[in-house]
C-alpha cells in the first residue's frame, strides 16, 4: 500500500473524496486545534456533513472531573464531547468508545492498568505500544464497522476514511518525522489515511488560538483548576503515561495519589519498572520533596476507579501472562537494582 501522499497534495480535494472524516478528540488542546483545521477544510470542500468525532476513553486512567472551590471541572471524556460541539458537530455524530470484555456472562469495562497488571509489562517507547492500538485505534475503527458495510455498497468499493489526529511535529522526534498524510490501512473493505492538519503548528500557536477563540480546555493544564495560567501538565493524555516528562509525572502523582500507589503496586508485584529511567516508587518519593511541583488539587477517585482497583488486585493474584524482558529477575543484563526498602530503583 502507498504510504506517501500524491504530489501535489490538495487537502480540499483530499477531504472532498473521503466518505467519512473522523476527528479524534482526547479532551486535549491539540485534538481540538487539528479538528478545527480539518473542519475548515471540510467546509471548503462541501463535506462538513461527513465529519464525525470520536473519543476513545481510557476510563479511570484518563484525567477525571474534579470539584474545587464549589466549581466542577469536566473530565477528559466530557470535554471531548464539548469540543465536538464547539466544532459544530451534531451530538449524534460524536461517539465515545471504551474497551470492554465479558466477565461472568456480562460486559464490563476492561481498563488499561488491569491489562498491564495481567500482562506484567508496561508500554514503553520502542516496545509494544499496547496502550494505543487496542485501546484507541481499534476501538474507533470498530465503531465505524457498520458505516463501512453501508459505504462499500454505496461506493461499489472500499470505504474511504480520513483519520484526523492532533499529533504535532514539535512534540517529539518520532512525530516530527511523520508527514501530514500517510496511508495506514488499505484493503477491500476500507482505506484509511491518517491526517495531521496541525502537524506544523507550535504549542504557543495552539494556545494563542484556543484562548483567542474562547474555547474550554482541560483543568490539568493549569497549576490548579481555574488558574488559567497553563502552568500545570504539558499534555492531557493518560494521567500516568509512561512516556510523559518528569514534571508531568510528578504532578500526576501529586494529583492522583491513589492511582500512583496502584501503579506502584503493579510495579512491585510484577517487578517491572514503570519507566526505563524512573520507577513509580521513586516518583512517589520525589513528589513529597519540597522542590516537587505543587499539585494544586487532589483528585477524589470515583466508583469507576475503585472497580478498576479491585480488578487490578485480582489480576495481581495470578501469574503474569507475559514474561517481560524488563523484569529485574529476568535473564540477561539487569537494568535495575534493588533499593534499601525492597522497591526497584534505577541504576
């Protein structure tokens, strides 16, 4: 399959030929900016009625709602729905998907941290990115299966999709090397082209646009809910993303201590470090130092988190499904030593 755009590439012509344009919204600032740029092009192409929005929920692992000073600040899922509305998408064309599985004859949420506990491994960069495909991409693809069947009959060929993501070149070397367009799926049922409208937009430009438009953004970006200073987390992704920068992780630990302790439990029982450069046990210890960033607010975890907590504990009572090469007692070169309290720590 082709992985390169036609030359010259006309985004308006590209949008005009798509049967569906799916804007992925996480509740973060970048998805909203990319979505607005895609909507502008879709309107110019006369196909705004083909645009849908999707939020692949990570449940308790994504940033939840908080109440501070009597004001309730929405969760990432709630904000994604608000962003869809701000883009002009009718409610019936916004979908939220979440991974589930059958337990004792009924469908129940299947959470990322439960999977990590069962598998016995964390999704590091350069390793299997088990946190993206099964929990995000595949869930969104599955939600549009019925559309694919209908569109194939109408088009007499594969359904053409544009998958809009808020990835930007400034964020990392990997993202900088990705083009604005690439083909990710090409078969008899569907053709999916990844589209990054905001690829060349800088962080400052994203914030300037967001504030100028008066659009809502997630409370985690501020030093405390409502501060409007953008001095909190730099990213609005999974609360304890293994790929987050050090300051963001310290903020997450301070803001969600119960989640941090649950991650540390998984790390301790499975003997696999949360991150190749720092353990969750170390992050918890460092978050208590005077020089650690002020969390600004502490999340009161809800019933959905408590259900995940029970599932994680249950998973840890069984052997891991995967023998991780990163285990501190695995054969081969050790990457960790054992600290004085028995918790793993980096060398």
